[in-house]
C-alpha cells in the first residue's frame, strides 16, 4: 500500500526528523538515507522497518531539523586515520620496489585516497544517537502503519463487495444451467429430425446424445468450487494478518474455474455473466497487489 509517516524527537534543542514513504511493490525494498552522525546505525534502521512493513518500495529519510528547517549536525571531529595512511605508504613503496617505478605522490593525491580522514563522534554519544534513531524511526513507522490501516479498511470493504458480486453472478449461472440443457436437448431433436426428413430417431438415441452433451456442458462442479473460493477469500480478509500472497494464489484458482465455465458454454446469458466475473476478478487482482 502507499503511505506516509513522520516522526520527531528533540535533543538539546536539536530536532531529529524521520519520514517514511511507501509505494506499491511485490516485495519489500528499502532505501535508507541517514545523516552522517547516524550513518553507522543504518542496519538498525533497516531492521526496525522490516519488522513493521512487509511489502512495498519503502524509503526512509532521517534529517536534523524539521520541514523547511535546517540545523547543523551535532559536533564531530575530523581525524587522520594514521593506520590507513601508513598502510597506503607501505603499499606504495612495495609497488615502486617490485616494478621499478619512480616518482613521488603529492599531498593532494595522497589526501584524496579513500578513508584517509574519518569523522569520529564522541564515544559517549553513540548510545544516545542509537536510542534517538530507534525512537524517531519507530514513530514514523507507527504513523505510516496507521495510515495503511485506514486504507486497508476501505480496501477490504471494496474487495468484499466485489467477491459478493461474483457469488451472485455464479448463482445466476447455476440457475441458468438447467435451462441451457433443456434448450440444448430441444435444438438437438430439431436438428436430428431436420436431417432425417422422414422418420424419427429413437428416443433412446436422443437421450444418449443428450446425456453426452449434458456431461460436456455441465459446469456445476466449477460453480461449487468458485463459490467455495469466494468464501475462502472472505475468510482470509477477515482472519489473516498478512493475506496478500495467499489471495494472489487463490485468485489464480478462481480464474481457472471461471475460464472452464466459459469454455463449456456458448449460452449468451451465461457468457455475459462469465465476462462480468472475469472483469471483477481482474479488478480484485489489481487491488490485491496493494495488500500486505
């Protein structure tokens, strides 16, 4: 489901803000953007989101300051990583010696090597920063969940109405099926008599042909299974906490049944109902992609 959530916490006059946005997606795909002071805790932020959001393309943005407001990050110190610098120099010396290279590396080139300089937060602030991040991300996640729950209620009502519509149409198909068989028997008799022109085909032979025709055209089993699938669909909506994937599989079965019913009938009233059921199933399929 689509959604938006926001959370804020305050620390020493500084405001930390988290915004979570979600759009429809088959799986759970996360994008996390944190300020420098909190970048070490990205794994924790991801964990907090995956514990609460199971599907969707989700983006989390955490910033110091609120909407339209910019604040400097808490103080950190830029230091030289001497161990990394020493290792660079050692490897450069080995490279020159092994391959007979000449030349010196200048300050600009050396300072541009990765990880020569690192930002270091005061060690006493690490636990505080982690606690703040957990709090603000949790608030934003809870906010987006509330929005998703409201949307989910409306979505469930829509799906239930569509499933009820399918049930009614399947009931009309079952009601029409015996009439279709009687019509088929009458047409068969008329055609046989027309072909014979003189005389009539024995009634037993006509009955045999009607029985074969009835077996080929009978869609009772498919209607019963489709009605059962509708009941299962509603049960999943009411009882399952995360029914999205199960509903997808169930829709495949429902489509299979209505396609079989359609292939067995050339009766116009039944075909009309089959088309309407297929249309409802397609609308349901689109909506189910939004369910987590």
